[in-house]
C-alpha cells in the first residue's frame, strides 16, 4: 500500500530522529523515494508458515541504483 502524506511525515521524522546514514550502501548516493508497505512471512524451522505472523515493512528505494532498504513499519508508527 502506498504511503499517505501523514505516513511520509512520520517516516521522515523517524529517519531524522535516529540519525540514520542517508547514503545508499550500494552506490553511495543520497536520493531516495518510498515504495509500498509490504510484508514478508516469518520463516520457521519447518519452512514458511502460511497464515502465520508477518512483519510489515516500508520500502525505501534508491533512485540511482534501485537498492531497497526495508524498515519495520510498526516501530516507526506507520501502522
């Protein structure tokens, strides 16, 4: 799901409060955009549990090389 204006504001404030490195670890630029909030299933010893718990994450995408950072959406306050 795309981020709302309020979610973008929260994400920007969170990034600033945590003093995260703004440089892309792949290409070294500092030109980002956001993607959707996505989720991945949690892997267990028996494999991926269908219908099990999930971890919602926000995509932060480098505009230069396409590198994708994933940050947990709940601690940021996006959900």
